[in-house]
């Protein structure tokens, strides 16, 4: 069948299946309908809930400012779809165009979008992970259970990991007057995502708010009582911390295990895809029937040396889902690349933290505005003599300006005076990221290899 005729039939009466009924899946479904797809649309999700918003779970929900049962994502439009919720995808037959489900059913497709996201990395010792009072935080049900336990007034909460999620949980505990201990294998909180310079600021912030922060420490065991309730955490320095709630905040794992044997280029770091969101197979050949979007995707970006980036970002999930949906039903000449600049935000201990670009690529950092001591500043990261990222603490009004520097590959160090420049910002210093060979749970952007294509192009934001 000729390409034009196939697309016409696809748009009119084809079958599109979306695996992953969360943010990326919902926005892709809305885009498909908005752009004229009139065929059958099936949404598959392993959770029983309709798509909901995840960022409030570690912020407003734990503080009791929002109910975990009322975090549904707003709908841009009604989506005419068959919803298969509460049933996970367990396999994919790309030759037969079928998705296998946990209930034994199979769903056929003409085009498939995979938006399965990530799941929280559990505590590795299964017996200890099953103790009553041991939690992870990723889903609405996770947040509901943890919120109930915090309302019950625990003596102490023990958080394993001081990345963004762990730090936000600690912040929510202190806001409610709950004693909290945080254990972090690195030298400070947030170092995997923002480096040691910013991590030192985050450490001071936590300790000033009453957090018992233990750095350079690992947890060797969780101890339970005779009734199967967690009672203590054992640390690598020999210390024992009594606790009745433990939250494991060791980062996330991509939901790709169900694709084993499918022939797609999928693994622990995600599913490789091109800039048009088309999945690669294990031979490095791009497919035209399987697309990827959201946290589970690994895609190359010209701004960052064509490395494949895995992005755990809300905005990226939306933008990539829209591009993927558009490209699924469009001829080649009308397809668009996904070239979104990473952006991330967090709220903890009364401070708003936002970043743009890929801080983990930064070799050096300079404080362009504000002051580390005052915890109100913009830090700019440099890589190979150009601006690669920026982070702000309570100083977001200028962040769009620095994003433009990232997009245009502006020279680093900055060669112009900035507003409110303090002496500490006049020279760059090492950003002090941990050795990438060591395990870390901090980054929200993962660099996971290079594109095999030796291409060069100029990235111009805002153009189709």
C-alpha cells in the first residue's frame, strides 16, 4: 500500500494503541483526536486510576493540602478511547502487531505508542522491603499510604536518599513537625542532579530546618520487630536509628522489562528512539510503527552532543507526547523533531528550585546572580566552553534569559556583567559532580550514550 493511502486509512479507520495511561499517554491521545485521528484508540495502564498528576504527590499531598484521590490531570478535550486500566502490558510482538496483557488478552495495533514511564526503585532486600512502615513514593496509592502514616504521628521518619524526592519528603515531614533522618551516600543532598557546590547549600538548608542529615552513609539493613513492623535502620558507620516509617527514595527504573524479547532497543535506561520519537530495534534500525514518549524514552539532542537523554521531566513528557502523536499520523515531510530543552522544578524547605538544560554535563559552575549564602541565586554551568545549564534558588525571573543562553550555546564563562553580581560569581569553580561510574539516584536527566549518526545542525528554538 502506498504511504499516502496507508496514512489516509490509518487516520480514518486505523488502530492506535497507547501503553501507559499517565501524563504522556493522555496528552498523546488528546493530540491524536485533535489532529483528526478517527480510528480506534486503546489506552492501556497498569494502575486502576485514570491519568493523574504526580508532582503534587511529594509536595501538596504529603502536606495535606491536596487529597491523593483528587489529583486527576485536567482534560484538554474528551478522548474517545477504550480504556484498559488496572491491567499491565506483559509483552510485545512487533511482527504480529500485538500487545500482550497480564489478563491473557492481546490487543492488535497499526501503530503503537509506548509511554510506560518509570517506577520507584524498591529497597533491594525483599524481606525488609515488605516490613510494615516501609514505603516508596511514585504512585497515587503510594502517596495515600504514606500520607496516612504521617497523619498518624510517627516518632521518626527515616528517608533513604537525598535526591529531589527524598528531600521533598523530608521537607514535608519537617513542615508537620515530624522528626526526620535522611541518609545519603554522597557528600550532600542533590549532588547527583546539581553537583557539590549546590549540594552544600542544600545540606545547610536541611540542617537549619531540623533534618538529621547523614551524608557519606549507606543503609546496610532495615530491622523489623516481631509483628513485622519496621523499627530501626542500620547504617554503614555502625549507627542504628530507631524509626517507625522508612521511605526509600533511591530514584526510578524505566518500565521496559515487559519488552524483553520484543526486538526493540529497550533496556534499564529506556527505549532508544530518534528525534521524531520512532523506536529503534536492537539492530539500530528505526521503526515506523512503534513510537516512544515520556520518561521511558531515550532520544538524541543536538544541543547536548547528540547524546541520548532520558528525561524525568513533566514538561518533556507533554512535549514529546505531542510530537510523537503528530508524527504517528503524518507523512514524513510534515513530521517534527522533539528538541525540548530540559527543565525541572522542586519546592523544599521554603525554597523554589528550578533548572534548565543538563546540569550533569557541567564541568564548572559560576554564580551569575545573587548569593549562595543568601540562598537566592542563579548558577550557570559550563561544558566545553559553552553554557550548558542553569539552576535558580528563589530567583526564577531570569531563568528564561539563561535558557536562551543554553539554546544558543553562549560562551562560558559568561563574558558580560549580570545584575546583582557578587564576588563569589566572578570566576567559575568545579561543579563537583560525583563520579558517574558510582551508583547515584540523583539526576533527573540521564546521559546514556551517543547517536551513531555523525550529524551537525543548528538548533533554532520555536521553528517547526
